[in-house]
C-alpha cells in the first residue's frame, strides 16, 4: 500500500462517521425538527383516541406506615403508545428501525397516580424511550411512589392488606386517551424483593372507567390492586407469646400463699407488663380504625382480668388477716361446713372440722374479754374459761383463713375459665378469617 492509499484509509477511519451513526443523527434531527408542539396529541385526526398501554411492577415495599396509612414502593413503570409524528421509512435511512429519544422532547401521556400523597409528586426517572419506525414509543422507567392505603387492623398481625394504585390521564378523557392494561412477557411480579415484613400475595391490574362531574365523557383508569401478606413471626415471638405467659401468671397469682406477702406485687407487675405490650401493639396501628382489632380485644380482656386479680387479691388478704374477734357470717359458715363435710381429707389437721362447725353454729365466740376478768359467759349462759378463749380464737382465726383459701380457689377457677373463653374466641376469629380469605382468593383467581 502506497502512502496515498494509507492516508486515505486513515482519513476515512478517523474522520468520516460510520453510516449507522450518521443516519441515526440525521434521522433524529429530521424527526424532532418536524415534530411540532409537544402539547398536541400525535394523531392524524383530532377525533381519534390514543391507546396507552401501561403496567406497573412492584419491585420492593420500601415502607408501609400504618399509623399514617401510607405505602412507599419502588416500581417499574412501562407505557407503550403510538406517535404518528415519529414514523419513518427504514429503507430511506440506512435500514434503521430503532431509536432512543428523551421523553421531554416528544409528547408524553400525562399519567397521574390518583392515590399519590408525596409532596413532590411522583419520583419518576427521565430515561430515554425506545422508538420504532412505525411510531411505537416504549417507555420503561423505575419510579418511587408514596400512596395512601387504608389499613384494616381487625386481624393484626395475621392480616392481609390491600392497596389500590390508580393510573389515569389527568387531562384527557376516554374519547382522547384510552388506558389499556399491558400483559406482555415481562408483566409478572418476579422482580419483587422480599423485605422481611410484607410478602406480595397478589397483584392484579384491572381496567375501569369513572365519570366525574366536571366532564361529559368518562375517564379510563388502570387500577393495580396489591394484596400483601404480613409475616407475623416478629409479633408472635416478641409480643404475643410473652403476653400469653403473662396472662397465665395473672391467674397463678391466686396460687401464691397469702402469708408470702408477694401476691399484690406479682399481680401489679403483670398488669403493668400487659399494658406495655398493649402500647407496643397500638403504636403499629392507625389512631382511628373502623373495627376493634381482635388482638386489642385480647389485650384489653387480659388487662381487665389483671385488674380484677389485684382487687380480689386485696379482698382475700383482708379476709386472711381478719381479726379473730369477728364472727364469720352464717352463710359463709354454712358453705365452709358443707364443703368440709364433702371433702374430709382436706380438713385442718390441727383442729377437728366437725367440732369447729358445731361450735360456730352455736355461736361459741364473741368479743374476747381480758384475762383479768374471772367470769365470762357465752350467749347461752355457759361459763367460758381463759383456756376456752384461746381455743375459740384459734378456731375463728383458722376459719377466716379457710374462707381466704376458698376465695383464692374460686377466683382462680373463674379467671382461668374466662381466660380460656377469650383465648378460644381469638383463635376462632383468626381461623375463620384465614379460611374465608383463602376461599375468596381461590374463587377470584
């Protein structure tokens, strides 16, 4: 190769642009220079409607603020429409069939998310759109949306939450812009990234029409219904399980002997702990709700039982330490004696039960007199010696304690039954909810 040929080759390689790049630049310049106003719909006839195909994939649930009832998601938005002003013949432009164009240079559908609550509106990245020779514009871009979502807290934390994201044109009604659900090969939710709290259960894209008072024609809408299932493991292990154990401890307060002096402190500790867990649950719920949460009913019932436990413990301790100089009422004495006759094996080992009941039934006790008084008589006129006074005081003191033990067992049984009833109510409510929900979604699918 001579010097002239080598110089010509280097000039062509380094100075003359490639044919593909040359045609792309000139084609893009030609299309944009002849495009016109971006505010005008790209149609041949003003009576024509533009079909906009759209879909939104949920890539991640960034945050679900239940007290504020707001959902923040990372999504992949795709829209496809046809622009008659961006058509060309590939044969005239080096057989180029695809181009990339910025959406701010052409007409773009004014798609708005109706549930958006972000003060800065939608956060959508302005990525180039793909353009084909027949004028089809395909725009695929990531977006971060903050939308309102009404939270239903009835079955927290085993709940499913449904949020709607509505996409529609803000300016054009159905006669000018029609929304069509896009079901292409990549229109699936395989891109969803689990965040540990929420699992994407379903994502249904539905088309709807809504008539507004402002306009004659209805608007075409695309509604993305997102159904999320909460992963309840954190709440079960850290809140519900400890609450169940505290509830059991509440009734076992009545198994602590009165003479231990720890009954009230144990009961108060349980009540305060239950209130603390109830506050932890309420902090994850909206301040206002349509229904009382089932778990809230359970916590409230346990707190009420805890308060009843403390109050009855005070009464039992008062009875246990009741002065031996006060006689036991006749009806209480009758209950104790009947119970003692039916269960001889549980009688006091130090004093014969039948003797106690016989003596109490004849009122062999009253206000104890000082030892210095020589002659003391009972109500029948029988003389009571100082030794009889001591025995009567022991009998009376023993019977008041028996009354306290009887109340302990009675309240223990009643609160245990109440706790079981509340627990079964909560379990049945959750089971019915889960079964009904699964049947509903199986039917709809």
